[in-house]
């Protein structure tokens, strides 16, 4: 199951590479380019809405077809969407690309509906956030290496001179298609343990729980804010007053942004678990250091040097070691944010709601500084947002379906429907940037979104419920 979290994380961040690629290839504005996210995450809304309607009128589909078949269907639909990239590139059609992304998103919606609640019910409810953070940590491994590989493939390796810019996406997405089909075959034959019980009653009973509705809005804001920031990083770091980086160099910082989620999610899996306090503290020191080293090593991969022929006569290991040493000049700025992440977990006191409120407030503060400041300060505040976004999905999702019993699958479809935020907020941020001619100012959109998530962690998840432990 965790392989799915890795795969959709790896592929989702390719959208951050597609946005500047399509913006240049089709001469688009920021708003038009952000329609990449609208098509992809809009499909989550449509797919989850259909699931919710079927659940309300006919009963829970997952209870009927099983988790395994739900995963297989999702993988095959995603494979079909990936295959559509080839004719879209051949036709040099932006609308066709958006259609292909929509189909991929439909498949991912089914995967999300099946996988997230399944992970939460594999153990005690009070540690559901811990398990989901662990699974999401694997998702973050994908989002960390995705921009590095995607940026190299799309901006460099397959970017042939004289060819239209969109030709560089054909082979990567054909590869995705093959991988999805292979995984569908594997999942069809693998055994997944059955957890939970049968068909739920017809009707939209989940809407009677205020903390679910408020949680859906929390997912909307969280996903929208997270995706908006990630989508804008390459163009933001290209601004002369911020860092003036090229697209290929800026894409490596997208990897650090998503890598921050990797660090925070694995730390969250430990902090929110039921293990002994002494062991927690030891792991909360080891995990960020190991993950920080992983990011450092990954960003130092000499893919551009090797593909450009600069490494002729020199071993890849030597090039890697050289870039690793040189990158300390970059990673020394990221280390204090990693320490701050550790400190915020201490303040969270292993409480899912409290930790969510603290981390989301920190994100809003970082974005405010990025709006008001410039240069490296703004750059690192935006890149560090990933660290403090890390536990947002897992904590919000687990809090929103807590105490629902057999209604969890229906609630999951409602929450996945709320991934629509990833379709709405990035174009909204792009519209603000186009209207104001000020990309840094447009970060006010995700800043306000994270402010709501902080409210849900502090108060919203308790709405309509008896007194409980946060």
C-alpha cells in the first residue's frame, strides 16, 4: 500500500515541472499555466463526488468491491491518462494535456479514497495520525526525488534543440503508463487483509457530523495552499529580486520543498505514535538528521553534469562528492528550519490537533515574511514551508474521520473531494500575481488558507463533539 503513496507523490510533483514547461512552450500567463493544477485536482473533486453520490444512494462501493479492486481500477485509469500525453504532445495541444491530467487525477482520486482510510483503520484510532504520517512519509520520498528527476528529464535530457518544448514530456509519461499497468497486475494478484465491515446504510449520514464538514474545508485549504506554494516556487526563485535562478536550478529547490514534508511526516509518525517517550526523543533527533542528509545527497546528484558531458573522464561518484561539498553553502540555510521543526513538535505534545495548529500557524508566518521580505530570506521562508506543511494532510484527515465507525469510507470520499483546493487556489494565486504584477504578494492566498487549517487544529475538529482528548 505504501508503494502507492510513493508513486502518486512522485507523479503529482511533476505538475510543478509541467507548469513552467507549458508556460514557456504555449506562451501562457500565470493563471493559464496554473490550469495544470485545476485540471489535475479538479478531477479529484469530480471523482470523489461521484463516489460520494453512489455511496449515498447505493451504499459504499469500497465495501462492495474491496480495497484491492479499488486500487486496481485507480491504477488502470491513471495509466490511461498517462498514455494520453503522447497524442497531446504530437498535436501540440494544451487543452489535450489538461484532459490527460484530468484522467490521471480521476485514477488518483480512487486510489486516495481506498488507501487513506485503509491505513487509518489498521490499528488503534488514537494513533491513526501516526500511521498516516508514516505512509505519507513514503509519499514524500516520491515528492522529494520527483522534481530532481522530472526537472532533469523535462528541462534537459529530453529537451531537444529544434523540437517543440512539450515533446520532452512524452517519454516520462509513457513510462508512468507502463508502471501503472504493471502495478495493477501486481495488486490484482496480491493478498490484502480485509479490515472493517460491510455495507453502510444509504444516505449522507456523514454530513451530520460538523467536524467532518469543517475537516473537508480544512483539506481544501491545506491541499490548495500546499500545491499553490509548490507550483509557484520555480517562477518565484527565478525573480531577479529573489534568487534569479534558472528553471533547472530552481526545480532542485522544489525537491527541497517537498523533501521538507518527508522530514516532518516521518517525525510526525514517531511523535504521534504510542511508543515510549525516551525512544520518541531519540528518533526525533535521528530522523531529521538522516532525512536532511538524504535531501543534501539527492540535491547533489550530478545529473546535469553527466548528461552534458562535463563528467567525461571523471567518475560519477567524484562529481557527486564535489557537488555535495559545494551544496553546504545552500543547506546551511535550511538547517535552522529543521531545528525549528523539532521544537514545534515538542510544543505539540503528541496531540494531533495541537500540532496541526502550531505547524499551520508557522506556515502562515513564513509566508507573511516571504511577502514582506526579499532575497534569500524570502526564498528560504518559502522553501521551508514544506517542513511545516508536512503533518497537515495526515492530521486533518485522521481528525476528520475520527469516531465515525462504518462511515469512514463515505467521509473519505468527502475529504478527497475537498482536494479540489489544489485546483482552485493555485489558479487564484496566479490570478493575483497577474493582476498585481507581483508574484511574492500572491502568496497571501496560501497564507490565508493555512490560517484556516490552524483554526481547524485548534478548535474546528472539536465541533459538535463531546469533550475528548485532542
